[in-house]
């Protein structure tokens, strides 16, 4: 019997995260909602990331992965947006994780409000909840005042209509949000914190300085 098509395409770029990636992958496989595909770009890793992904791919047919020279998160995400097969896009960073109900909660919201194009939700933070402010260098603000990709579930057609992620080294999530809202997407909010944002390791601070919203 043929499996139903995915409802969610999970977009995950990674670079030299072999030590952390397994936690993210396991959190996807543990989802209560089964209708997903996981898209991963290994963005020029030099550690054991690619062999780890190949091993997972042999065990999990819903996982699809590619390798490329290091080109950054925006390029990687846009590549996966083009390859995505599902009508809804969600994001996962390779050092973070989903709680088991993450996708199921979003499916329930989508089915209850089919007019909504973009769902926003806060994240559960492990580590400090304070991050640098884009508009006031040196000032720290609470992560709830920011835009991070883990907060988003968006229609694929909506994100493609605005050209995907801008190829910036910083604040690309904030610019993407501005473009989506300017294009007239209909948004709504969820209160549940089912995306787990890990900030307890040194690499996270230099990797992603989340902009204020």
C-alpha cells in the first residue's frame, strides 16, 4: 500500500554538527504526526556528518540529503525549498530538536484554520533566553522578541512567492518575515513551545545571532 504524501517538508541545513545532529534526527523520527519528509543539506562538513546521514538514510526512507561546498544556511535552505514535496515547510536547526507533538500540533492548527498561510510559535530555550539585538548592538533581549526559523510553519507556495531566504550572513529570518507579511500572507500564532532551541554549547552563539522582531 502506497504511503500518503507528506504534509510537512522539514528543512535542515547542517555544517560540522555530527556530534549534535543525531538528537535532531531522532526528534523527527519520534513525531506523532507521520506525514513528513526530512530534507538535509550537508553544507561542506569536514567531520563525520555525511557518513552519519548516509546511515540514517538507509534506515529512514523519508530522509533525503545532499552535499555541497560550504555556501551558508540561506543557500542551503533555498535548495531544499525547491526540492520540497509537501505543501507546508517547517524548519529545524541541526543542534535543536522537536518535541514529539510538534508537527501534530501544527497539523491540527492547519486543519482548523485553512485560511492561514503562516503559523508562528515561541520556542522552548535550553540555556540563556537572552540574545543580541539587531537594532541595538550590545543590548540583549529575550528570544521571544525575535524571529527564528524554528518559530515558523509556512506554506511552500508562500515562501517561494517571495523568493525564499535572502542570501545574507545575518538577519535573513527577519528579512524573510518582512517579505512574507508585505506579500499579504495570513498569519496566526500558537502558544505551545514544542521547538527546543539549544543554546548550551559554544558554537551556537557565533552560529546564529537571532535578530529582534
